[in-house]
C-alpha cells in the first residue's frame, strides 16, 4: 500500500521522521533525492547510488524523457525502472519547471503550454491531461502535477493569475489521474504542488486548495528561484502549517546543506537539487569540515582523505591531492568522484538529521552542523 507513516515528531522544532511506503520500497524521511534528469544521475553509476551513496529514491525529468528517448521506447521497455535498471522508487516532475526555464521558446495558455524542443526546435504541447499520460508511460512511483513556476521577482497580479492557472491544471490532472490506470502493475501516487510565489495570501489559498484531493504527499514549488532564504523559510513554514501532518511534504529544488537542515526544522520531509552533482562536476565539494574548491592550489599536496567522516568509499579512499590532480588534468574521473562524494554527503546529512530527531536534540545539532558545513575552507 502506498502511504506515508509519521514516526517521530521533534519537541523543539517541527522536524519529524517518517516512512513513505511504495511498491518499489520504503523511503525513510527526511530524505534527499538525487536528480536523474534523463534516466541517469550524471556521472554516477547506479551500483554506487545503491551501495555507496545509499540513495533510496531518484528523480526523472518528464520533459527530457518525453523528448528523448521518447514514450515509445519507454513503454516498449516496460517503463523507466526497466529501461534504466533502477529497482527502487522513482519520482518524476511534471515538466513545469523546464517549461518555466524555456521562457523565450514557449507560450502559456489556459489549456497548457506550447514549446519548442531544446534539442531540434520541434514544437510540442503539454496539457495537464497529456502530462498525466506521459507520467503514466514513464512509470514513476511518485508523479507530479503540471504547474506553472513563477520567476522571482514576480508581480502580485501575475502570481495571482498564475496560481489560478496552476489550480485549474491541478484539477485537470486529478481528473485524468483518477480516470486512468498505471501501465506497469504498481501504484503511482500524484502529488499536488503548492505555488503562489512569495505572497503569503496566495500560498494560503494554494495550500488549502490541495487539501481537497487527499494526496499521500504534497509539494511546495516556486521557491529557491532567487528569493532571499529568509523568505523561502517563511513561506515553507506557512505552507507546512497548513498541510496535513500525516502526509509527506516535498520542497522542490532545494538546496544547500543549510537550506535542507533549516527546512527539515520547518516540517519538510523530501528534497531534491542538482547542486551536489553540478557543483561536484565543477570542483566544489561539500564536506563535514566545510566547503572546498578542490581546484585551488591549497590542496595540491594535501594527502588527507577527501572527507574521512563521510561514509563513502571515494571520500575515505581518495585524497584531496589526487582529486585536485584529476581536475587539473581534466580527467572525467574527477567529476565522477566529486559527484559521488557530494551525494554521499547529502545522504549522510539527512541520515544524521533523522537520527537526531529521534534522539530529541535536532535543533542543537542542526545549529552546530550548519556553522561547520557551510564554512568555506578555500
């Protein structure tokens, strides 16, 4: 049965631990989900995601998978799980964020969005109903409603109009979702998305609106798009206070280690972000001692492990000097090691968060941990 189970509620904060039960396995929360845009987490093998990084769930991208390899290939394979060989839970976004990022080559109407492919310039149309059909074809365990992600800054009138559109699209998504069946004999759960930019009254309307659908989980979108962190936390807390306690809460596209730990304290259960892998490929490492730019000369003859406190093979068995050498030599392995380490660090971070919530000292640990991991060492 697909359900969310609330396990421990922290006393001093709104942090909590839980378990999301899916047909492809249980997900212990709070959890960070590595982003696997086109069916792969960039530069990281699935073997390492499972055995070394300890990933419980990964993401797929509806927009990108729809364009390539295409739905025909995915359906012939038996869905994304069979296509890429990942046998644990998968979440797919709706493509709404990608449409948002294609502002120069898309047109939004009440019925959906017409856009051009970034690959070959061909025209396509996403309606809420079509997105549900696409996500059925991809076959993720958790599928997201089609929404419009507003930019920051965003005028109130535009945010209000956009929210009305997102609410209409959510209703259309729900109708299509409930009138269709999964293609691959396991349950798919649709998560609504709360939008409303940085306006508290719009966020209140949006959060209260999703309650009627009784979903197992709900997402908060449209944050981490340039607004101050304090505003992101303010909106996150407001929405979490409205969403039911017995449902999973997913903060989309967030973020830094500090963002994650602070948002857990506000009641968030699920996170995703490209930062660990994207920054890793560019030489930025998140470690238990602080943030490292491994390209800097400071690390040239530092033969200590990348991060001896991170329970990852690459973190303990490769030195900073060696990793810096790989980047200097422009070896692909450098980006692979850095990406694997960063993901392992993020999964370690949320694992420690779960432990301290259960032990009842989350706030004290969080405040100390943020100071350490967010300091720049070079």
